[in-house]
C-alpha cells in the first residue's frame, strides 16, 4: 500500500467536499423540505461539491505521480 503525505488543510478540503456532497444527497432523499426546495438545494450542493472536488483530485493525483517518480528515483539510486 502506498502512503501519500497529506497536510491537515488538504485532508480538511477532501472531507469538506464529501460532507457537501453527502448533505446534498441527504436532502434529496429526506422529506424535511418541500419537494421543490429540497431538489434545488440538494442538486446545488451536489454540483458545488463535485466542482470543488475536481481541483482537489487533480492536486492529489499530482502528489501521487510525484511520489511514484520519487520512489523510482530512490530505487534507481539503490540499484546503482
């Protein structure tokens, strides 16, 4: 299993987007608001959470790729 170091703000951003998306899904499934308001708010939260997740995922994948190349460099140094 690969370990990718994440800072506390990065972890917070990831959890925040998951919370936003989960809240949107919860509103869509719950009957707390009238149907029209519930659908509008739920879809808005899902859209915002998804859009914010894209740059976070790109940064995460960039770190993942950076760590892979760094690991390969270390392996090459050990082999030499």
